[in-house]
C-alpha cells in the first residue's frame, strides 16, 4: 500500500478545506488544486458537536482514488472513538479530535494504534492550558480561528495570542509538532497567522469559492510565506 506522509514537521503547508468545494464534483475540485496543495483538509461534522452535517468515511474512501495527498481529517464529532477506525480504513492519514470532547488520552492512544497521525483541536475559547498537557503526545495542534460548524466565517484575531504561546512552547521544548489554524484564512489573514507561528493553513472559501482555485491557492501560499519569521 502507498504510504503518504505528512512531510517535514513545521514546514509551511496549505491545506484546502473541501467543505467549500462543489460536493457534486469533489474529485475535480481536488485535482484542480493539486499542484498547490500540500494536504487536503476534510471537515467532518456530526450534527451534534457542531450544528451542521457534512461527510464521512465513504467520501474519504472515494476521494482516495483521486488524490495522493495527505488527508488531514478534522473530526468535529462528539464520539470520534466510534469512527476513527472507519476513517483510517477509508484512507485518512491524520485525524484531529477536539479537546472539548474529553477522554483525550484514550483518543490519542486509539489514533496511534490505528497508525494515524495524531491531531488535537481546540475551539477559540479554549485556553492554551487545555491542550498543553498533550503536546508531547500529538503530531498536530489545531487552534481554531472560528467556532467550528460552518465555512465562510470571519477570522478571530484574538486567537493569535494563543498561537504565539503555542509556537513558543513548541520551539522551546523542541517538539515535533505542526501548528494549524482553521477558519477565515485568506490572503489577508494568512500572514497574520504565520507571523504568530502557525505553519499549516486551512482555507476553504479563500480557495474553492474563488473563480480560479489554483491561482487562489498560489496567492494564499505567497501571502503566508510573507508572514513567516524566516524560512
Ligand atoms: C469550520 C471548518 C473549517 C472551514 C474553513 O468548521 O473546520 O475547516 O471549512 O472554512 P473557511 O476557510 O471558509 O473559513
Ligand atoms: Zn476544519
């Protein structure tokens, strides 16, 4: 089986969120941005943890046939433990669960056992202290820059203090950890997020809702590079 790895930890990554793509033509949407895509961000909503429903393992399995990218699956679910195995079997490479769900240690262990890259997400109002105890056990920290549930919301700049703090702790401790932001990321906010220390940028509307998604992804990457302290 083809092994798809996440690439160098800490490198700049643009991860288009397919939530903003045309669900009737997902394969085309994914292929269209392939050249400028590092990862593919898959937003999974269960209608319980967030007030919206999106997609699940069958769609991941179908998309797997059209893409060799790292599938970064963001599980906005109250009971991710019931579905992690199905996502792994469908072709997810990394899964991210929310710290708000609880029993984080068990979920991290389950993801490891399944061979998934391990992500932990926190909503905008979660303090850094909520995720801090787990930083040594995960591969990716996702700090939400909107309250999850819908695409197209406005970036919350107040989350940047938490991103800065996370970057400091990651660097000081020498942790091999990606720092991802998700929500309202576009050419204006991407450099703000990378300047604060984020290295994985999720963008839905700023890529797939544009007339030319590939060009939009290129512009987003350039904007993000401008914000990086040094590369
Ligand atoms: C929010 C999702 C995001 C969202 C981002 O619930 O987790 O990934 O799709 O969409 P934009 O980039 O449009 O804010
Ligand atoms: Zn997401």
